[in-house]
């Protein structure tokens, strides 16, 4: 369990917000950006901190509306939160066979 006093943007991995001033980021107004960066590029400690900061419902609301996620992250989130991949905005099923005319 993570101490709530430790739950600050400054405590995430430095590579997640390297181009921003973390001291000016607010946990509420920057919620979508924080969640997106952590699920795509974060480490296990970042994931644990994210789960301590936000409820499962808040995380699900953000990740299901993201315009893009890599396939591994999408699969992990769908499995972790028991969601169907079709619930994600970014999910596009692949054809099982390649298109004859494009080969």
C-alpha cells in the first residue's frame, strides 16, 4: 500500500513527464494525461502510484476513451479490468487473412 502523502506527480518516473514542469501539474486537471503516460510508458512503481491516486472507475473512464494504445497495453488493461476490447475507442479488430489485392 502506498502512503497517500507520497501520491504526487513529482514521484512518477522522470521519463514520463520530461518535457513538463511537474510542479505545475495538478492531479485533477491533468488526470487524462497522467493516466495515459503511465499506462503507455510507466513502470510498475508508476502503475502502483497511479492506482493509489485514482479509482478504478476513473482509470477505466480515461483509458477506454484514449484515441490510441499499443496492443499490449490494450490487452493488459482489458484483462486487468475485465473489459471487452470493443469497449476501447482505439480497438480495431484485425482481419484474420490478408487482403488479396494488397499483397
